[in-house]
C-alpha cells in the first residue's frame, strides 16, 4: 500500500507557483485573490484562513471580505459586481455554504466567469463538460493532479464517485469521464453503494461521513481517494474512509489530513495564477 501524499505534492506545486508569481511581479502583475466569507461558520472561517495563508506563502495578494450572516443578497451581489470590474482582482471566491436566505446559484452566476477561480459558474461548468479550457473546481482538479503525479492511469478504469455535489462529485465525475474512465456516481438515494464500490478500480468519496467506506466495500488492490473532512468530537480530523482497516487492502490511498485537502488549496492558487497570467498577453 502506498500513500498518495497530497501534502508533499502541494508543497512542490507551491514552489513552482511562487516562481511564477515572482516572474509576474517583474512584469508589474500582482496576482490577487478576493475571498468573500458570509457568516460565522467556524469551518468556513478556517478554510478561508488556510486559503489566504497559502496565497501569502506564494507571494500572492489576498483580500478577505467578511460579512455578517444577515447580509442581504443584494449587498453581496453589489460586492461581487465591484470586484468583477476591479482590474486588480484576478480571482473571486465566495466561500460556501452561504446562509439560507441567500440564493447561492444567483451569487455564483454573478461572478465574472473569467475571475471564477472556483469554476462554479455555469459557463465554466459547461466548458469543463465539453473538455474546453476553463476554470475547474479546485478539489476535483487537485485530485486529478494527485493521481497524475503517481502515474495512475484512468483510461478504461472502473471508477466510482460517492457523493454528487456540484462542488466535488459532479465535476470530478466529469473529469474522470473525460480522462477515459467508466464512471458511476452514487448519491443519497443510491440503493446500495457497496455494489458500486466493490467492483471499482478507484473509489472516490466526498460525502462528509466518518467511516462511510469500510473494508468490505473495497476490492483487493483498489485505489481509494478520500475527499471527506470531518472533525470528530475529540478534535481529530478524519475523512469518510475507515483508513485503518481499508488501507491494507489498497494499492494506493489518500490520508486525511495530508491528502486531498492541501491539493485543493494548491490548485486554487494555480487557478488564480492562470487568471493573472492572462494579463501578460494584454
Ligand atoms: N466550501 C467547501 N468547499 C469549497 C470550495 O472549494 N470553494 C468554495 N468557495 N466554498 C467551498
């Protein structure tokens, strides 16, 4: 069993990004990510902090706009509009989930697609489906980078994605399909998830439920990619996979923490860099 080491790969990517940021700076381009955080969800606040710290590590500018949980939708839309037309801003990210009174789709659709470094705008989602160049959501793209680093071939493989969110499951299924895999997507209404996981060469899990994937659900030699992040009552951070019992059966597995999480952050930085680099051509 080998560990898919996202911490190591993300550090390598950050070094590369840092060099590219220095090059852009020499050309008077200063990559800048704007992050909007609405409300006081501690997990969201912690993710936003991790994102801005990562920007600082690679020399990118980051602006965080923290808004109270009762912020009106219209105020948020105004903020997005302001950032859309500000040439200094290369990427705009609205941390999800948003408070219930705000229509998330409306907010994500208001972000200029050329600054949508999260890749959540319908234009980027559509382009990703067609395999066109676009912003691709950081978590699924980070997973693809991680598999590629370990030369894991996807063409012809049987893959199952457990969890069908717009942020992770659906875009990941799209990327896997475009890479030539045969893809099943399981979700809350799937009758028996284990039917799919048992026959899969590669199992991806993004649900948010500790120990959802147990050793009986995995075939010998499978690859397991755990995209879940759960904080237990004792403070420990775990994924969706019963790592201790599943790992011995796997050829490769991601740890939590240190697997997909750091890859998400590194890929967000890459997307922001990609956006800033378009200024070189102008
Ligand atoms: N909430 C959980 N994951 C993400 C993400 O990748 N981007 C944003 N904006 N919010 C999230």
